[in-house]
C-alpha cells in the first residue's frame, strides 16, 4: 500500500512539473516511470512492521542543454547590428 502511495506522490509531482509519463512499469518491488525528458525508478528496499524504505533514481534522457536547443544568443537570433546595419 505504501508503495502505491509513493507512486501516487511521484506522479503528482511529475504532473506538477508538466511532464507526461509515457510508460509506467512495475516489476516486483520496482516501479519505472519514463517521461519525455527523464526516467524515474523507485525501488522498495525493505518492509517490516508497517515501515518501508525506498530509493529513488532519476536519470535524464538525452543531453543537457542549459541554453535550450538553439544555444546561447545574447543579442537575439539576428546577432549584433550596430546602428541598424
């Protein structure tokens, strides 16, 4: 039950960040959620006397582009034109 609560929390957090899960897979004690930019894996490590322990791994899909796909353009897409030339 706590496993599903953890999954629900993760899905709510993902939705709040405007991510769309493209697949959700559960195999044993592991849930893998794949989105357009990240893959999240939640694994239950232990469960005893009503207490559970989980680990979460988040991996970025593709390369990191801090300036976006177009790259860094401080003067706009047309470049620098002094005096309008």
